[in-house]
C-alpha cells in the first residue's frame, strides 16, 4: 500500500475557525477522514501540519528517502521559502510526485499571494477548489504512482 504524505504549512491547523469565508468550516481531522475514505485500500494517508518551516523541510527529506508521494499545501511559505522549494525539488528530482495544493485560489486574492516559489518544482498545482483541491491532488498522485516503474 502506498503511503502518501499530506503536508500542511503554517496556520492550517486553525482550519475550521480561521476565515471560514475563505477556507470553509471543516478542519484537518475532516480532511484526513475525507482523504482516507477517497484513498480506500489504494493508499494510506499520513496527514501532518506544522507552523515550523524546518519541520516541513524535514518531512520532505523523509518523503524523498522513503519514495513517498506528497500532497503539499505550503500555505504562507508558498510565496517566499526558497529553502522549502529546494527540499520540494529533492522530491520531484527523485521522480516522486509532489502536488502543490491550495484551498483558496491565490490568484484571486492579494497580489503578494500570486507568486509561488514552489510551483516551478512541483509535479503539478491545484488551487481554488476548497478541500476538493486535495481530492484532485490525491487522484493525480494515485495515477502518477500507479504509472511509476518499480
């Protein structure tokens, strides 16, 4: 069974109470249950959240070492963390899928949110569909993982 790391950056631990008009009313436990239900027996979901950039980078190293595909919502780190970009590049350069996701559409928000330093090294980017962004990413990761040579 494939283990998929679903990594979430700063402030996403406040989902459900943080700006529900932008992020909805569901929390990370709801997201975990939704993803595991969608993955069924094809994959296990290892969902994590941190406000610490170094911890998130360490998790990307773990993904690289374990050849575990990643669904990454870098949150605020999206716009400026070159260290996170370099760690994400290690994943994709190893041939492991990494899909960048965003709950909201950053391009429909403040100008500073329009730039992602992660997108250029990600396998793909999905944004603006609420928690469905994660479901779409899960589908992509499962397809890409199935197509990978062992």
